C-alpha cells in the first residue's frame, strides 16, 4: 500500500492515496499563554506536553488550547518524552520530572547537578543525557550513571531498533562546530560511532526503520546551515539531500509521525521528508523569524512545533489510510474534509501500473 500526498508517501503493498492538498504547507500559530522559551514537546496518553524555561509545563489535548501546569520546580526544562506509559522531562541541575498524565508531576533524584539536555524511553528504560553524562532508570526514581566519553556534547537521544542513539553538538569557538554519535543497548554502556567537525547535531528521532539526526553544518568563512544525517542501524550514517532553494537554517528538532519526518529550526524553518533522504521546505519566513523552533511532536493526527518566546505552531490534520482484512476487507481513510482518490497496484516498482480503485469523500473525520 502506498499512501501519498504532497507531504510525502509511505509504502506497503496495494493502494495509493492522492490527497487534495498538503496540511504541512500551512502552520497555524497557537496561543501558549506563556512567553517562556519552549524547548521540548511530547505526545502520549492523549495529551501534548510542552516544556521550557523556568519549569514551564503546558498541556493540550488537541494542540489548539493549552493549560499551564505546576512543575514543582523552577529549573528550565530542555527535553521531554512519553514512554513506558509515563511522561519524563529533564533540564538544568539534573532536574528530572515524572508524570502519568502531564498534570501531576513528581521529582526523580539522580543525586547530580549537571545539566540534562535529552530524554528518551524504550524497552522499559528511560535515558537522560547531557554533556558526557547519561542516566538510565526503569522506574524514574532510581538512576544509574553512564559515561558517553569525552567531547560527547550530548543534546538528544532516541530509542529505536532495540537500541539507544545519542547525538551531540557544540560550538567551542567562532564558526567552529563539533558533533558526536553514540549507541547503547542498555542506556549505560556506550560506544562512540562517529565524531565530526564543521557540524553540530541537536536532535534525533526514529521512524520507518531508520534514525534521522538534525543540526547545523558550518563553514570557517561563512554561516551555519541546516544539516541532516540518516542511518538504518545508528552506526553507519549518510547525509540527506536538503532543499536547494535557499536551504535551511540551523535545525534544532526532529520527529516522525504517520509516515512523515518533520524537522524544525531557526528562523521558523520547517522541512519534511517521507523517507528521511530527500527533504522539502514547508515553512520559512522572508526574514528570519525570531521565534526559533526547538522541537516538534506528532499526535492526535497533527504535528505541533514549539519554540522561543512560547511560540507554538500546528500543522493541518494529516490524512491516513488503513486496511483491515477479515471476512471482508475494509479500507478506512481518516483526515481533513475533502475528496481523495485511491489507486492500487500489484507491483510498486511499476510507476505506470496504478489503477483507480475509488474516490473517498471525507465530510467529517473518516470514511470507509
């Protein structure tokens, strides 16, 4: 099945969806009710949770209306995830906050004061990282310290394909960038896979069977620019193909949802890719938008990005196609109202072998 529109495509075996327009070309500003910089966002348990400066925590069920929650801490929060049935946020002074609903939070204690910049969960384990430090926990209360090695500059971590992958980046001097990539099976013992110069990686995600890391690439004589790497195993990495038309500003966050990768960054830039390899710019300003975007998450059928000064941007609803086989086969389309053409093929490699199956009209949220 191939589900495709102007936002990208995702393949399996038998059908293709042609959507009327891309919901990724229009991003709507939402009022956060806060002027604090927002550094992280996650979706889980039916709720978006955004985290930022001064212990700011905001929740929303739909990405449109947001409520402020009491973190019980004034430490700035830089990353948040939802995994193992819980939200976990981390930040300055080794602050760790745990919640089952995004509203009531309890503090974890790692007994350290180092800043934490990345958080992920998977396989029943939470992993927090910052600098050369890693922390792993199965319950959010008791943490085991690990060492990422010198010059790790850890800023982001993700769980995928039964492993944790950490990326890092720093700017030790004018127009100087350095980066690192490390992997671990348990979140405690780490193997350095890659170190680079003239690049700094800020965030990493996993989806569609691959890791995608974003950041900035530099030139000793010019300006930094957006940079994306991809890998199937976290060990061997390749550069992605970025849009040639004016390029991308430094990238700070990346996520995967509904068969689409989304990257966000400085100047409010947003880019997308269906396969993680070939990227298209979705949003940019004619002049650099001061509301740099730091993170993005997918949930409730939409992408939500957060950034400087409490900025929140939301994409249009994303269409999805699912096939259920039983006594009868049922094809279900969910997405924004509109008309969709469904095509099918027995051979995905044959570009001319697609045949029309049906026209779906979605008047509310779904059609079968």
